[in-house]
C-alpha cells in the first residue's frame, strides 16, 4: 500500500510522490511510517529522511522542519534540507576546511563572526555524517 508525500518549504515543492514507507532517523530516535499510520505531528531537527519506493531508497537530510501524517498523506514542511543527489563529499570537506581556517582568524577579534562560523562548521560536520550514513 502507498501513501502520498509532499516535501515543501515556504516557497517551493521539492518532492511530490507516493511511497511505501518513510523512516526518520535522528538523535532522538527513529520514526517509521507506513500506509494507514495513525495521525501524527512531529518536529524534525537534524534528521535523515529515507523514502522507500519501488525497492529503492531516496534520502534527504533535514536540518529542521515539521512532519504531519493525516489521512494517508505525509506533509513535511522544511526550513533547510539537502538531498543525497546534491551532496559531494569532497566539496563538503573543502568547505569545512575553509571554515576551520576562518575560525582561527576571528576567534579573538569578532565574536559574532566566530560563532556564526562555528554554526556553519557544525552543519558541515552533520553533512559528512549524513554522507557516511547513505554510502
């Protein structure tokens, strides 16, 4: 049995298909949804979304968002996400190294810039963990 999935942001529809199941892995645990699942509303933070259809998985890394399943329709409203197709591990490592170099430059001189770079570094580390997960 299938159910509809809609992955959207405030401006775009990114994914509008059917699926057999969806799994959401995060630091807080795992949620798996099948057709005719009970209604649920769930906050998503740093999670891997695995969509299963036709004996294949499609993966997305969601930084934060909101998931609702109701009447056999899954709607995921995301602020930031990245799909496995657009990730290149070498590029992620390159950007991570650039940020690490900049961090030392701003550590003592500009605390706001330093904290902003630390946030970016954390996101790239999570991307790398995500890439390791799907490969």
